[in-house]
C-alpha cells in the first residue's frame, strides 16, 4: 500500500523585525537566571533585532523552577517585559503558561 501521509515541508521562521517587537509580539529566548543577584539575562537569537538585556525579579527561584519544568520554548515580549514559560501541568496537554514580569536592571 503506498504512503499517503503529508509530505509538505514545515514553514521556515525568520528573525523578528523591529516592527514585530514594537507591536508587542514575542520572540523565543534563552533566559539565564542568577539566583544570587536576582537577575535574569535574556539572550535572543538575533542580537541586532532584539538585544540582550538584563532584568531583575523579586523571586528568581520561581523562574528557575519554571524553566526546569518547561515543555515549550520560552517566549519574551520586550514591550511588556514579560517572560512566558510553558510548564508541564496535569490534565493540560499543551502545558500551562507561567508569566513573569521583569523590571529593567540595565543593559548587558
């Protein structure tokens, strides 16, 4: 019997433009949490479009715990300074989003 599955290629993604960031759209990031200093450093894939930034949070251990349970890539919204971590959750197939609002600490 011949194979009848979907053979189309997945769409490719491009780096976010400054317009995307200005409109509050999110980008995939790799956050680095410093539990001692209480800082979160946001590393983006494209430094020219979305620069690396250093932020603070009153409870960085909560962010670290969420990142340890993440089931999807972490998203960052520069406009609202919100870090979205999707964690595993019982009864929720797609996971549950945990939102962390960060305050500006200074540029890295």
